[in-house]
C-alpha cells in the first residue's frame, strides 16, 4: 500500500509500505481522510523523540472497514489503544493508561496511509450522510471537548454567563471553541497571532478572533475559563494574566515544556490549572455524536489535499501560509 512516511527531519516520502495485518479483535480500515496534527508537525521538525524515522505519521482518521462481519461500515477512529486492565482503564480514563499506545508512534504505524488496523473498541460508526472528512475531526475536537468538560466541572458545571477564551486558532483551538459552545458557553473569544488564520477564524460560526494584545481582545483578569491550545511559555503567561480570581486554565498544548505560568498570582487568586491529555473514550464518543447531529456546526473550515503531496502541506503549515485550521489528507486507493 502507499503511505506518507516520515523519513528524516522535514522530509516526508510517499512510498510503498507493508499492508497492516489486523490482530485478533481488530479490523482493517481503508483510510478515506486523515488530518495533520500539531504532534505530526513536531515529528516532522525532528522535535519528538517518541516518533523516530522512518515512521508513518497521522492519527486523526476516518474510513471504511474492509472484510469481516462489518465489511463496508464507515467509522471514525479513536487512535488511543489502552491496555484495558489497569486502574485507569477500569475507571474510564484510558487516556491515562500507563501502557497506552497511539497510532503514529511505535509500535503502531499511523494513518497517513491507505490502510490501518485498529481494535473494534476504538471504532465509532459514522452515519450515512456524514462526510468522512468531518468524521476525521472527532480526534482533534475531542481534545478540546475533554478540556472544556474538565474546566466546566471546576466552575460548577454551568458555562452560561462565563467569559471563555481560547488561545490558538488551529484545529485544537477551534475544536475547543466549538466544544465550549456545545457545552453551554455563549461568551467565547479566540486569540490567534497569524493574520491569515485570524481572518479565516472570523468566518467560523461567528467567533470573535483577536490578535494577542489587541485593544479589542479580552482584558487581563476577565476570563473564567481559558483553554491554551498552544502550550508555549508566552501563551501560559497570557493565560495566567487573563484568568480572573477563581478562574480555570485548561492546558492542552505541548509547544514547550517549561515557563510562563505566574504561580504567585495563581496561588493568591486561587486560579486552577488543569493539564489535559487527549480524551476519554466517552469524550470521543460524545464528540463524534456532536459532529453527527450538527452541534459543532458545519465544519467547513477544513482544507483537503491529496496524501501524495503531503510534504508540501507540511511545508505550507510550517511557513504560516495556510488559513484553514486543519488540512485533511486524502489517500488515493488503487483499484
């Protein structure tokens, strides 16, 4: 089969790879859509030791089951494969499983390929009429859904009347903003430095998009819930300043490891910081259901490109010339 393989720093090669062989309890899925994630970009730049070359990247995917009792079923893929036996799996928090695996990280090849094998429990059926390119957004949006759910719980479960700010206008940030709306928030602002992307964001479901530090941006000390979808020292510093006393920072981004938080202010004003990693299976299912029933909007903010030219897509994202929050790569299947 054909796959887009990370072969060296800033080098992706479209090449032949072995067809995956499903293990017991797994299905073979023909990939129809696979999104480029920030973690794929980190690997592409040589910044992720967990993803050594050569490796097929990609973990935001949807497709069609091939063979077996479910042949022809349309599915979206939860890429986290947990052990199902540890204390976290037993309590529905498989995202914290110490033995978890994820496609696009050894030993599991990723979904920038014609096919991938996944366990039955990791598949959510996509209804007829739902675009599989949209179904592939379940994974990145579920990250925001999970963060919003955790932050909302700290604030008492009701986001109506709460000021919410999302830092970062990529797919994680947009997904968090859409999740905020779906979970009851009405006052939602996005902070995004890229002019091209910010202009595109203003077309997404009426969200208010601002440049960092702009006069019309939310004022310091005004936000009840901040979602940092970037994770750099500068964005953590901004989140620390934006939070009002008793507010919540939900931190998704993994841009850099240290720096930025104003711990003194957070302590004196009882600002809660929540590190959020991916999502639980329930979060993933709820996100998929929200995509299917239209609760997350039209999802027309994606851009699609052929998998074969994925190298250029990565280069364009790196150069900051992509307005769309998400590029979806489409494999070409040989008949």
